[in-house]
C-alpha cells in the first residue's frame, strides 16, 4: 500500500534495507510505482542492483512509460547497461510499441536486441506475428534479411 500512496518514501525505505533483502521489495515497488510515474520508477530502478525483482519491474516500467512517452522511454532504456533488467525493459517497450501503438515494425526491431535468447525469440515471434498480419511483405522481407523464422501460425496460413 505504501508504494501506491508514497512511492518515493517507500523507495527511500527500501534503499535502507540490506542488499540481500531488497530484491522482492524492489520488484513490487517498481511495478506499483510504474503505474503512476514510470519515469520516476525507472530512474529509481536504474540505481538498484541487478536482481530478479528489478528485472521483473523493468518490464512493467517500460510498458507503462512507453504508453505515456515512448520517445523518453526508448531514450532512457537505450542508455542502460545490458543484462536481465535491460532485456525485460526492451520486452515491455516492444509489447507497448506493438500492441498500444500498433507499430510491430518498431517492436520487432527492439525485440531483436534482447540478449536473452529465449526472451528474444519469444518477443520477436510475438511482434513479427503482429507485423505479418499488418504488412506481410515487409515482415517477410525483414525475417528473411535477419534469418528469423516466421511465426508458426503465419507459416501454417501459407505466408
């Protein structure tokens, strides 16, 4: 509840916890804060050590921030170091670009930069699947150029 009503104060409290106790709190606070002030949540998450909670929250932050201000979200994310949080942030950004802004071409471009192979494949297939329904020729050309298989549903439909 504190994260929803006073996230900056909750963040200061979490910052005071021993490092080994922060992970879950970072994740919960980041996800909650992202709903109201994703840029502030991102700035705070950027100061936290890499953890599963931070990585999970980063996807939520980037989804919300991309919906509110896609350019600022993309600029900020582009300056972050590689790792699980970056990858989850890219996944959130790619989902928002694809679903909210109906721009799967941008989404697939971002998804293809994810380092985690499984997440990259999942997000590339998701965004490429949307793109192929919008512009089959462009999606097929991109997939061929990148050496990426088309989503199974598109292949079954003869695309």
